[in-house]
């Protein structure tokens, strides 16, 4: 049985985003005839130890890499503090990895989280067959829509500048990109960035969003037209998620049309702004803000809605889009970053990003189109369900096991893995 060292800074069971991704890779790899040793933070220790103690995932061993308490205090301080914590943890993880490798002699090293190309990984220093990714990070929020960040636009600019700086000063970035046996990126923006450092070496493209089999309904769901067109928005209330843009677009929809927006999400810096958005755009009678809800309730809202709305201004590969398509919902989104690749003309409407006024107007027009074309809307939902069936985590991880791992280990050809589009 081959030994894989997995670097997953973020790795916590029953979580979404990066934490869920790290745990999914660790567990799925370990159930496919691989001995997996996962390096991660101590954050998920209680949950992970409980699961492993019950005999689940016998081929998985988790090694908790700790840092000094004064370093931990930086983790949630601010953007720079988070980056500092991550880089410090990477150095600590490398020291731990070297000791483990002396004892275990790993066959392969794979970095999965954080999935940021600029933050990188230091495990290339082990000089073992090394896979870096999937990673994103090439995305930049459009300046034309900066007003939706409010007072946080300066922070967004700082993020961009730090990301650019890291490309020059962080060896974890440029060494990982240049020397990885396989570099895996998750969107075209990141592909373009990686190609500058890797002009003649293969770059694989695999979306880093996926679904568990248990999440996907057994059949496509019929969202038959009713008296009210029910729109759904799901996510954390972060500046880059641009909930205000969705609400402003709703405010421009023909008032004679019965349209209702449900907002699922109650956490984030912009939460206190939501009532002001609703009042500002005069949509009190059209908005139902339910706040933070349970995992099961989120699925209930997917099932009860007609159209999924997603207006994030910077996203690598949004999980919510796959969740919505799994529940046969057509998508209205921006022709931007990861959402522009996950959604096509068969599964939804992508609005071009040129000017603020144009985007708002086109999003409002997309809502009105969904109202006026129920048959086409249902067809989009069915196409989305078919696409979601191809985006299971089991299938994605098997791409590594069946194609990338053997390629790095010399078992199959070196052809890059192409991104499979809907």
C-alpha cells in the first residue's frame, strides 16, 4: 500500500469550504487502498479524533502541527495575520514532514489546503513526487463593482497587493508552481497566473468544488411554475459576496411581477447592512431574510425555490452553485471567475461585467426572463442536475488516484488532466 503525505492546513469534518475540502480528500483517499498521513492544524482535533477512535478510516493517520501560542493569536487578527500564521505553520509542517518521512518514506506528497496558489506550500522541499493543488487565487474583484464592498474595498485592494507581493517573496509560491510534478488549478484566472512561471510544463485543471453522494437527490426535482417566482441566495454575508447587488437588481424588476427573494445566511461583516439594503431598494415586500439555518433547512430552501442567484465578485469555484444545480435550480450569476466556468448557457444565465449600471440592469432582466420562460427555466434546472451528477467528490478524488498519482509515480503517461465542462 502506497503512502501519501497530505498537507491540509484546513481540515475539519462536517464543515464547508476549505475545512470540508481537506477532510474530504483525507478520508476519500484513505478508502482507496492508500495509507494517508494528513498534516493539519489542531482546530479539528476533537471531531477528527472521535471519528478515528470509532474505527472509521483505518488507513488515515492525522498529525496535528502546532505553532507557538503567540503565532496562533495572529490567525484571526486580520488578513496579514492570517497569512503570517499560514506561512509559519507551513514551516512547522515541513519540519514535522521531514521527521515522518525518515520513518515512513512517503511515496508521494499532495498539498490540498489552503487552496491558494500564492500562499503555496513548503513540502516541495521533501524532494518527493509532489502534487500541488487544486489551487485558485488568480481571481481579482472587478473595480467597476467596488461600491458593493463598502468600507472594505481598501481591504480588498490590500489582499490583491499582498497576493502580488507573495508571488515574489514567498518561495512556497514560486518554488511549488515551478517544481511540482503536477500543478492543479481550479479556474482559468489561476491557470493564466501559473502559466507565467510554468510556460513549458503541464498544468492540470480540476474544479475544487464537489458534492457528496448523500447530498444529491435521487432524481431531478420538478420546480413547476407557481404564482410567485422564488429566488434563492445562500452564503456568508461577506463583502465580496455582494448581496447588495442582488437586492438592487431585484429592486429594478417590474413591480407587476410576483417575485420573492429568500436570503439564507446570517454571519459576516455585512450582516448589519442587510436591513438597510432592503429599505434602500424598496423591496421589503419581496425579501425574506431567514438568517443562519441548519444544514437540512438549507436543502429545504433549495427544494422550495425556483432560481438560484449568485453574485459573488471574487470566487474560485463556488460550492453553492453545485448544490443549487443538484436541486435542479437554474442559475443567475456573473460571467466572472469560477462561476463563469461552472455555469453555461444550458444551466443558467451569466451576466457580463462591464459597468455597475449595466450589471444591475442585466441581472434584473435575467429575473424577468426567468419569470417569462418557465419551460426553459425547467430545462436549465434539469441540465444543472445532470451536470451536478458528474461533480461528485468520489469522482474528483479518483482523478488523482487513477490519473495524477500514477503519472507522478511513473505508472501512466504524463498527459495533463483536462477540465471537464458541462
